[in-house]
DNA sequence: CTCTGGTCGGTTATATTATAACATTGTCTG
DNA sequence: CAGACAATGTTATAATATAACCGACCAGAG
C-alpha cells in the first residue's frame, strides 16, 4: 500500500492566516488538546475562504496538500475544531466558518452558545454577530418557557450591506477573496 | 406498470387533526392553491407526530396509505407546505413540524419569518415561540449592520420544562404521543 | 526503557438527506 | 374538446455524514 507521506508545505497559507493558526495551536495547547497537521490544514482552509465551506469542498482542497484524505478525515477535523470553538457550522448551508472570536483569547472556547450569523444570499459571505440584546431576549423567552438552553442556532438570511449598494446583476459572487475573520 | 390506486382512507387521522386539515384545505383554497390528497396526508402525518419528523420517516409512513410514494413525492409535498407556511423545517434536525399558527387564519401564511423553536434534546419535542423582543432585537441588529433580512432560523436546543421536572433516566422518550400543535 | 492505554488517522463501506430530469396524468378554462 | 399548466410517477443520482475496524503513534507510569 501507499506510504502516507503528508505532503504538507510547512506554512501553506497567507502570513495573516498562519498567525491565527499559531494562536489556535497555542490555544489548544493551553487546553491540553492538539491542533495536529490535518486539523491545522482544515482550519486554515476554512479561514482562507471568504464564504462558508462545505465538507466536501474542504475535502477537495485538503487533498491538494494531504493525499489520501477521505470524508472521515475532514469530518473528524471539523468535529474537533467545532468542539474547541474554533469554527461554527452554518446549519442552513451545511457549511463551516471560522469563529469570529478566535482571536480573543479570553473567550472560554465556547462562544458558540450565543453567536448569530448574517448570511448574504447574493455573495454568500457570512458575518458573525454577538448581539447582547438578542442573547438576552432569547434567554428570557426560554426561561419563561421553563426551558434550559444549551445551544442556539441563529441564522439570518438576506442581502448584506455591500451587495445592497450594487445592482443585482453585478458579479458580486466574484468579489475578491479575502479572509473573513477579524 | 401498476395502477396507481391511491389507497387513501378518506379520513385516516384523529378528528382533531382532521379539523386542522380541513382548515388548512380552506386556507389553501382561499389562496388559490390546492391541498391535494398527498399534501394533506403528509401534513396530517406531521401534525400527528409529537416530534419533528424526517423526510424519510415521513416517506415510510406515507407508504402505508399511498403506494408508490418515492422521495420526490414527499419532498414536493414538503416544499408546498413550507411555501404555504403550514409547516417549518427544523434545520438542526433536518426535520419538519407543523406551524404553531396554522389555526390563526389571520396570519398571512408567512409566519415563518419570525418564529423561534425550542428543541428538547431529551424528549425530542419542539415548541414554537414568536417572541416579539427576539424579533425586534434581531431586526435592529441586522439594520445596524446594513443587512436586509429575508428569513431567519432561530433554534434553541436544551431541556424542556417537562423533562427538567423528571429524573434523567425516566423514559421520557416514550411519553405519550399526542399532536403537538395548538 | 518498555509497557500500556488512549488519541489520531487510514480505509472501506454505508447511511441519510435531497434533487435532477423526464414521462405521464389530472385539472381548469375558454 | 383543446391547450396550458399543475401535480405526480419514475428512475437515477447528488450531496452530506457516519459506522466500524485497524494500525500507527504518542505520553505517561512503572
């Protein structure tokens, strides 16, 4: 059978992303978990994309740098990254984005409870919010129903500010790709 | 080539559900759409369940009363019912529930924009909310971001009031099946 | 150092959810 | 009835996700 050489260039991403990846690695180390090569690659690929990425898209891209990757390879990495709070799953898109708070090292790794996402139907980009009022209104409503909240999914679909300012037919889907985190 | 006898008992559901189905039929008629036999069956099956139902579960149940049903049969019915605002899709579960406002004939058929769902992890039941404060907080936050909202998905997972009052090991998954709408 | 237990990832197969595409049948309307 | 459009039948396949089992590797205990 094949030798599973992981043909990973040591730092295949933009410097800005590598910095985030280094921080993520440190974050994991602090929590006694490991951001392994595969996990780091997957996280990098997600951060590199301007829009949420599906698992199989991710798999295709991963294969460029890691031969022999299969669906479980990607899903395991995604599960890990989500557990650590480094990424979010956008339910409506069955796709993944980096957590907008990855940088803020004071978050407990569980910002997932209260994040909200604005999903643009035109350009596909998502923006992460963490609106206090939404969170509170939601907690209150749940409390009134006697309901113990564990996790919430709040996803708002519509048209983003950038896309609203340009005509519908403009090639907004082709706008420059840039990391969306920050 | 089979003869496609639709072996539908005229009123296979509980009287309480049949009443809802009759109203739904009238609601559709008012909007110049048709709640056909298949659509009515699918809606009935959804209303009959105490928990959200997956499309393929629905397909299995549908086949008892409608031979030859295939995935598109179910998905077309689901698309129609969702378009009419008679059901909601719970994204986190990839499953469907009746709209809690189906009865209130003053709703424009598009309550979907602002509904929230409490999903119990223990018993699987969902409760539909329509909390004004959540909706407003959300609209405000979106407006501040310059975002034009078209649809929102708000799903809260946790433990419902009923399940919280009983020990974890109680067979809460087996509680009596009763229509959840109302 | 070596053993050992657990984590990580490879590999194959399959489950689950959803849609494409085209043919056929049904229904309304003039 | 004829024509148009809506609804459904039918077959095939796409897209997303997990099960199950195995071997490699690593970290800590002794």
